[in-house]
């Protein structure tokens, strides 16, 4: 049965090929090919047998089948000719006329039918040259080399405490007059520091509606917001980190759910989340599809993202363990998008709740005997600068010379309302105007929290003469922090540079008070990271080649409140994407 099937399939394709060549052959040549006792199919099969392309038995069977079909065709043709046309003169050969349009149509139909059968039967598919898994996997990545200069105002304060370093060294005797406190550099410029960012990702289509991906990236440390690594340092090799690892299930075009570590799924700007920030956990998305028409859509996104599950065995050196609450980010967003002719508009509103992050003052803690105080687990995992911080430990001691190892925690809650809008207006095929704006407000901010633990719980930072006075019953606390931020940006040209010759220019302004968002997750570049900053930024980008562009950006930032800290940053980038 297999031989008969193969003979039938091959014969069918050979007949189609010969028929196509005969129909498309110039008329004199076709007339010459019709010898009284010859068959083109027979000659073709004999040639294939002679060259070894066909077995002799298969060739014989094909010749017999071709001769039988040719005889039937001649008989039918004779009947048709005799019934429709007068007898041909002696010695004349009748050649049917086929219009050029009909011949082209037959050629296209034959080609499409043969290729369709080839793909189904897998006997002439070009894709079969590679294994199946290679067609389900894609690679992507980018390399960026940057020169960054950090320029400080000479009027900056040189007494700004580096709370991020204190947090990393904690517990630290911040109240111990015998210990020096780490201080930020605020006056000495740093020119042309070279930095590198490299990312490589792989994405695989597992089956219909299921994809997975992994990305590795450089990074100076395991912090969440930057994948830059500094060059120099004795030619040491650079670290690579697992930047993303995710699994996405899309049961329908209008719904998907992602598990693992993945891109920030929300439309937030970098005043809330750094562009390099990836989230851990579960995120889901639902969209209206075409339910509201082709030019209008509503998308709902939400998720649960663990920040810290707590120590599994704390205190480490004590018999009685404590139950540490898990720290989470719960977030949701509604976004509407619309198109009006060539103009596209987006408007989104999100709410981001950070659970169990606010610091609390511990029960009295004897540092001579206790290895763990009751609220140590509320220490922030990562800090930059700007957020208001208060002590976590209520230290008691009978020894005036005892060490006073202190931990710091967030003074306020962080429940952030995030509103974003964007408008894109094409000017020409290569030029567009993109406008965007963001507004954030920490609805968990309550100034009364400054006083909730009395004098022992007063903040260490964001206090200054002339600030708002609280806690008068205990001791005045002059607070200068805030809970609001906003950002505007305009881009002219191509917003995303992909081709040679594409360009854009951009400009914007941002304002971010001390406790509007978590400084640990906000943009790491403007004002060299953190909150409590305001200023403008400008930039230019140009495509040198397809997938390669050069760009520069100038960011000028000042502190909003507290000791003066003005920082200008100049970046020059060379970027390649693939």
C-alpha cells in the first residue's frame, strides 16, 4: 500500500509539472514535442530511472499508468474534436489556443496546490532543514557602553549622611558618639566613568498559548533597580545575574497570566519604578479586545509581588522563634487606549500597596544580652536616599559604655496612587510627537506617624529648621518631607530608535518629594537615585545603523528640602540591540 501511495503521489506531481510546462511552452515547441509514438511523461520517467532517481519497478508502474491515461485522453480528445470541429486537412496538426491570462492562472493554481501538499506531506518543506525546536525559540538582547559624568555644586552640604550604607552595615551605632557616620560625596566631581550594561534573553513558545523566557544581565550588585556595572577595577571579570525567568499562559487573546520574575507590567513612569526594575510574583491582564471596536480598548492589570517572606528561623540563636509578617506589593491598574485617525491616546490609573513595610519601635531591648529585637525584621532590604527613616530598636542598657547597634525603618506607609497619560501624534512617516505625564501621591502618608513613638521614634532625616512642627508635647520635630510627585516629557522624532538615520530629541521635568514613593525602586539615574529631588532633563539620540544608535542625556537636579544637594549628570551612550 505504501508503494502504491508513493507512486500515486509522485505521479500526480509529475503530471502536474509536465502539464504546466506544456501549457506554458511556446506553441511551436509544444507541437514538436508531440511525436506520434512518444509521451513526455514516459520520456521523463525513463530519464529519472536512468539517473537513479526512481527505482525501475516504480518507473515501470508509472509508465504503464501514464500510457493508459494518455490513451484515454487521446480517445476523449478525438471524440470532442470530431463533435465540435470540422476534420483537419491532411498533414495539419491542431493546437488548442490557451489565452495568456488562463495560462498564468493555471500556473499559480498548480504552484499553490503542489506547495500546499508539500507542506502537509513534508516532502519539500524548507523548514524541515532545521529541527522543530529552533522555530519555537527566539533570542534577544542589547549591549550599552556609557560614559557618565557626575557634577556637584560647590555650595552643596558636605554633611549629608549616607543612610543606604548605614542600612547595609546594620546594625550600626548611629547614636554612638564614638562612631563615625558614612557621608555622601557632595562636592567632588566624577568625570567619564565608563559603565557597561549587557542583557541576553531567550524566549520559547512551549505550546499554543504558553510561552517562557529567561534573561541574564550584568549588575554592580543584587539591588533591584540597575543593571549597570562599572568598568575598570583591574580588569576583573563582571558578574551576571538572573534578571528574569517567567512563564506566561494566555488562554485567550484577551487574557494572560504570568508567573516568576518578569518585566514591570504596569504603565508607570520612572518616578515610581526604575526602567530596569523587574517584579517577582504573579501578574494577570485582561483586555476588551475588539469588544469596544478596533480603535478603543480597556485593559485591567493586577498582581501580587512578594518582597520578603521573612526569616525562616529568627531569632537565629534563641529557642523561641517569632512569626515575621510577609512583605508584599499588591498592585492594580486600569488603562484606556484610543485612536483618533493617526493620533493615539492612553490614560491609566494604578494603585500600589506595600504591605508590612512601615517601621515600628521595638519592645525594650537589652543589647548586652539580646541578639534580636522584636521589630528587627522591619529593616528595609534596600535603600538609596530620600525616604524618611526612624529607629526600630528601643535600646536599654545599664552600661554607659555599651555599643548601641541601631536599625532604621520606614517612618510612613507607602500606598501609592499612580496616574499616567500619553499622546502620540505622527507628523510625517519618520517624525512623531510623543507627550507623556505622570502623577504620584502616597495615600499611606500620615504626618501623625512621626509622633506615634514619641521622642524615641523621631525620624533621623528630613528634619530641618523652619519645617512643620509636630510632637510639641514631647519635643518639637520640624519635618520638611512630602508625599507628592510628577513628571512630564516631550519627544520629537522617533520615540524608539531602530533604523539607521532615525533620531529624536527629548526634554522633560520631574518633581518628587521625599516620601511620594519608595526610594529603593525609583529611577537610579536622575539625582543619582532616590527621592527628594526636582529638575529638568534633555537628550538627543541618533541611529547610526539598523539596531545601533548613539545618544546623550543631561539631567540637572536639586534637592527639594533639607541640606543643599545639587547634582548634574551627563551620559553618553552607544547602544546595540538584537
